[in-house]
C-alpha cells in the first residue's frame, strides 16, 4: 500500500490530505506512457519480448467497462489487484493511447486477446456517447461534473480524432465493417454536437466552454475553480478538429470563421507571464508575444480566474498561490489557431477555385492538421504506423470502373480506407458516343468548379478520340461529346485509356492517352497496330483544346499513362506494353508535361495494366488491373523507388477493370446510394 500526502495552502492555514493508493492511483506528478515513441516502433519490435510484455501490461489495466485509468503508466508493470478497482476514464489521454497500442500489437502478432480488448474499448466509447453527440469525462458518468460533455483538456476532441481514424485508417482493417461505420457515425454526431455547443453572445457565434450540458448543450462549470466561461484553451483544440475536415459544409465554415474571429478579439497584448520565486506573475512588456486567457467571461470577454473558493476574480494575482502555480491560466493557444486558420482559409475559401488540386488533394488526408507547436490540449493524438490514412471526415473515396467492354457504362465503388471497395450496384451513365458505344477506362477528376469531369475510351479501334461528360453529383450528367483528339493524324489506329490530370500550377486539365500510328516508330516485337506512344492535349473548359502533342516516347510501346504530382516533381506511371513484359513502370519529370526520364525497372508482375494512384497519408497506393487473373492488385510506396506489394490487403468488386480513384464529399455517396436503390427497385 502506498500513500500520497498533499499540502494545500489557504492563507495562513494548511490542509494536509493523505490518500491511500491502491494500484489504480499514482503520485501527483505521474509518469505517462510516451505513446508517440511507442507507436513509431516497428512490427518486429511489437513481436519482441518487450513489445509483448508491454501489450500484456496494458491488457491488465483495462477496466471492466473497457477503459483505462489516467495519470499513470500502464505499460510499466501489470495490474494484479481486483479489476473492479480500476477507474477508467477518457480524461488526460487515458484509453485512446492504450487502444492504439493494442491495435498495433494485434496487427503485428495476431493475438486475439489484443483484438478483443480493443473491441471492448471501442464498444465502450460508442456506448459512452450521448444521444446529443457528446462524450462525458468517463462512463458511466455519475452525477458530478464528469457527466457533462467534456471538452476540458481535449477529452472529447481526442476521442473524435480517434474514432475518425478507426473509421478511415487501413490500420484498423481487422475491425468489422459495422463497427467502422459506427465509428464514422460517432464522429459525424460529434461534429453536430460541437456546432450546437458553440456559444452565441448577442446573436454572434464565439467559441466553447470547457464543459457543456449533455441534454441542452448549455455551458456548465466543472471543478470549483473552472467556471462557466469561454475557453481559450479547449476552443483551440475544437477549432483544429473542425479545420481538419475536408470539404467543409456551410455550418462548419461558419463555426471556424466565428471561432477564429473570437480568438483575434480575445488576444491579450503588452503582458508577459513570468516566474518569480516559483510563483506565476503577470508583468507588463510591450514587446511580449500575445497571450490568451484560459477562461473568459461570457458577455464581456474579460479574463476570469477562480481559486478553490470558487469566487470569480478578474486578476490572477487575487487567487491563492497553489492555484496560480498549478493551473494553466494563460497560454499561446490563439497563435496556433491563427496559423492554422490562414492555411485553412487559403485552402477552402480564398483559393477554393484556384488552389484546389483534385488529383493529389492536401498534403494529408484531412483538411488542415495542427502545427507541432500546438499546446497539448489542442493536439490530435499520434496515429499508428500508417499515419493519416483513410478518407477524412466528410469525404469518401470513389473508384470509377467498367465490366467486360464497357457496354453497360460507368460503374462506381466506394471506400473509406482505400483498401476495401464496395460496389454501388448499378450503371450511372450509359455510353452514347463513339463508333462502338463503349465506356472503358473511365477517368474522373473533380475540378475547381466542383464538377466531376470524366473521359473514357469509346472503342478498341477506328475512333480517333475519346468521350467526355461532366456532372455535379455523378448522377445527372451533361450531354456526352466526342473529342476527336487525333484528327490531325489520319492514320491513327486507336485512342486508348484517356487519363485526366488537373495541372494546379497552370490551372488547366491535361488529358493523356495511348495511340498507335502504324509505321511511326520501330515495331520490334510489337504488332504493327499495337505499337503505342502517349499523347496529350490540354483544356480549361472542355470546349476548346490545344493541339495534340507527343507526351512520352520511351523507346518502347507504352499505354495507360497516369500523371502524379509528387513533392515538387511529377511522376508518370505507365504500362510497358512490350512483349513479353507488359507490366508497370514509372518515369520522372520536372513539369506535368515532362519530359519524363529515368524510367524505372518494372514494379509489378507481368500482365498488369490500368494503374490508378491514391495518396494515403505519407504513402502512395498504386492499384492495377491484373487482367489475366481477373482481379485488382496494389503496391504502396513513399518515394516511387521502393515498393511493397499489398495485393492481399485490397479487395475490389468482382469484374471491375481499369478505372480511377478520386475523392468526393459524403453527400455525393449518399445520393449515389439512393439512386442505386431506386434503380434496383425499378
């Protein structure tokens, strides 16, 4: 049995409190697991004796409800007492870190005990969410302030980063589809809760309190010194979460803009917080960077403070030393919000029609991610080994495809993790142009105008162009047109696999495709009518097109070119169509139109074609059609030089052929599902 003696000063008096610690409590300055360090470990480490020992220790600390205790290191030693004594919580980074570790452990070792504990914790998180969408500090919540919707110390925000990760990241493929859908639903409900909690003062939205009522969303107090207020600290974390949402809707945009404006108005200048003889003191300093108070009075926006007597004061110097020293009354939270807001505004408001790159998207899979300097309570938790993977909240991955020769038209599948794809069950556009009326190799890109633009192969031969149509919802399409891109080359035998790329730098669409012009290049082992090179045209409006030019002549027959923006360079993924190879390579260029050089060695097996590229966090996944095996394969890479085969991890609908992957807002998916259901009913 261990003891903790705490001395609290109130004026001339000292209150001495003795706590008996029974395994589930730690000292007042507890050690905590270094989750970022542990989650960066390799799978080999997780399979080691040390990795298994830590995983087993974590298992022993799980409460009967499914959560873990706070303010201690659950990795160091096992808990050996009665599990009923463990008081689990979501506060102070508890539970989420343990669950991430167990997910890594299961993926590395396939020990079902780790999976079972993880699922128990996940189900506990689902159960703990209120009907209004918020989470308490712990569950069951009891009757005290712990029952309130808890933004304090980042509790709810941290849970929301986590459930979105569960819903979208490939690291959680071991979880059944129902639970992953439930995680996405939990996140979406949480966003609605956040929007309803945002405090309005005289009809103007501001920010959030650290706690809100679980029924009517009103701001609530917590501990006696945590009064009803506008919270500068907790609101920063909430805004970072909102700014991470891809393609934000009007309600989210309004909440972010109001919050950013409030932070600007609440900025405190000309003061600095310093330590004098161990005490925290505010001094005047005209050169000091701005500060923000932890709590502001609703209605006046004045900083407020309280000691253990619970009396509101307007000067930190008026509360007792113990509370001044041991609580974060001031911080730089607004600086991080300002930096993030500038990037968010440039991406989604100022540059929505100019800086949007629909091919590569943002540098992460979410809208804006926090700076490393953001205070602890405003930061998301670290991700697992495949960081920042999966579609972000509010978006979904779609895959355009066809079956057989494409007579039935455009097929679509969707995925939230980029690995598992579900067919939407019907044709969304029937082909009407071209001599053969095919719709093969559909390539879709969402442009800065918000429309989905699509080009496709109309036939095996004789056509000297490709099909084009556009749509706002992938259901109602413009009139189809035939773009005769090779009209200047009357001997052209075919136009295959046109591929769209939005050239952000020059604000234009590039369409590249493969054509054979018999006799133009040495045939070598190729048939006279099967010796392709890549050509291109550009357009800004799909009404006028530039003259067709040669894009890529590598000295061999090449088809299925895909342009990818990679850092400050461009990659051309392509199929080497020569006999006997017929597999995929990459080439490198300094512009979207090349020249592309340094052709790589093949990185796929023979008889592969139709590449499509998706960025998942720091990795790039290249899907391809294994046409002799009637299935899709995939590899992943970080540098387009080293490759890992992940074919066994991806699943596509049966019969799907060469297509493209792209992102779309979730309402688009819901509309597609409704259309498919109606089509099935007819």
